[in-house]
C-alpha cells in the first residue's frame, strides 16, 4: 500500500480492520475467489487507480514514530 500497490487481502483476522477500504478482500481458503478478485483487480484500471490512491492515503495514519510513541505509552502504563 505504501508503495502505491493495490492490495488483495484475506477477509479474516485483523486484515479488514487494518486495511479498511484500502484493500480488496477474498476468502483465504478459496482459490477460485482469490483468482476472481485478482482478475477483477488486474482488468479494471479505474479500480486499480482508486485502490492505489485510497491505499496511499490510508497509510498516512501509520508511522514508526507514532508506533514508538504508542508503545512507550503502553510500557509506561504496565510498569
């Protein structure tokens, strides 16, 4: 995402929570669904551009600095 690459992710675990609307989702254990979603992504330039732009905007909320500050807050809390 941070490189402007559209993302196909499994719709399980924490991925939907983390990626939100910046990814296209598939069933991780369904190869037909994975293939269908890949074809959908690769055959639709408008979708690819939209996902690229949404992804680039989405990743702005994440940074090493923010993560480090949050981890410091957590560590202070548990001390």
